């Protein structure tokens, strides 16, 4: 699975995700990627999210929508909300993997509960990088 | 406002024991290419929607990652792809599932969002719309990689012995 989240200079956010599923999956199996609010989500008022991991669990926990809901209803920051969903909701329920997320202020967070995540980030202030392990 | 972008190429058990400097450099280069594609759009004042489309297309084109070219195989030895895009301005979204054919499945998802009243589409009709819209449909071999084919046969051999790969990441997209 691959994905991207972005916030532009207008303060609009967007998310895109694409996947081949998992090796040896049953024909016709659909994971979280094409399910809005699970593996891909975007809403200016909260955040944009792209997930990668054990799709069935990301679906059951509506991972993307849950991060947005924690921001909207609990007033959590992007970082707090994404970390809780990835490390607690997903991490404690066989949902290995991670997310990338951005909010309309341009804050980024890339938490994952697995050994590694292929990831990259860039901000207009110059902060930029690619990484694989923690 | 100042722009920001993040990308991922998948998460999981990325064993350090099997990661060589050459492979790590190749993965990092693939990530850099995608990051640069998305950031270039934002730097020019483009939209977040166009930035994530450009970045994911670059990742779909890179056979090291599991999407588009380099997608994994089902138990039947076929490739099925899912993709999604969502616009934070009005929550408009387009997704495709279980399809095979377009070089960049994320562009097909965007076509659903921009040209149909629907959110999620499966099956041949959306592929037909993609062809009519001029999306690129390469020959089947374009999507094949030996590494993914070998991974399928390793997985099937394990299943045939009644074994299950204990690695939680094997169920990762």
C-alpha cells in the first residue's frame, strides 16, 4: 500500500491511497484503502489520513474517521489523536501498521506500531526527510 | 498558510537483517521521487488534491512498492487493486476496488470522484470510463515483478503445509 496526505497554501487538505492488497489474498478481498474513513480520509476541519497495515482491522476501527473524531470531539491535537488510534485502538487489536496524517495548519504526524514504515515528509519551512525504521 | 506533505510506501516487518544498503538506497530513492513530485505541485501553489495525486502516481510507478506496478498477487495468481482519493474541502471522494488495468489506479479513483455521482465503484464499467477518459492501460506484463510472484508461491507453499506466516505484517497491503 502507498499513500499521500497534503495541506496546500490555502489550508485545504487531501488524502490518496493505492494498494495491491496482500500477497495470497482471496480473490475479491477488499481492504481499508477504498473505504472512506478507514484507510483514506480528508476533511479540512480536522485532518487528512492515509493508512497502511492490516486492512480488516483498520476497517473495523474506522481508523481515519476515528482520528478526525478525536480531534473534533475531544479537542486532541493531530499528533495525540493519530498516536492513540495507531498505538492503542489498532495496536492492541491485531491492527499492525501505521498512518500518515496532516491538518489544515500543516502539522504532520507519521505514527506506526510495526517494525518499520516506508515514509517521507516535506514542509515549506524546510523540514524534510525519508525514513524506514523508527 | 505553509504547505506540508507526507507519503508512505507501506508499513510492516521490514527486517533489518535482510535490508542491504543497496535496497535501502533504492527504497529511499523511490520515496524521494514521490515526495518531490507532490512537493513540486505545492511549491507552485497547486492544490493538495493535485499534490497527493502526483505523489501516489509516482509510488504506483515504483515496482518496489505494493500498488500499481509491483502490486501483489491473489491466490489465483492475479492482481487486484484498490485506490482512493478524498478532498478535505467538501469531503468529496472517489474509490475503486478489485480492479485491474490502469497504470495509475488513483487516477481512476479521481475519475469516480470527478465524473460520477458515486463514491465507490467496482467492475468493468469504471474501467471503460477510464479508457474513454484517456487513462493509460499498459499490457498485463507491465505490472508483473518476479519478487511479488515468488512471494505468492512462498505463501501458497506455506499454506499447503498448513502453516501460517506468524508475521502480522504479512496481512499488510
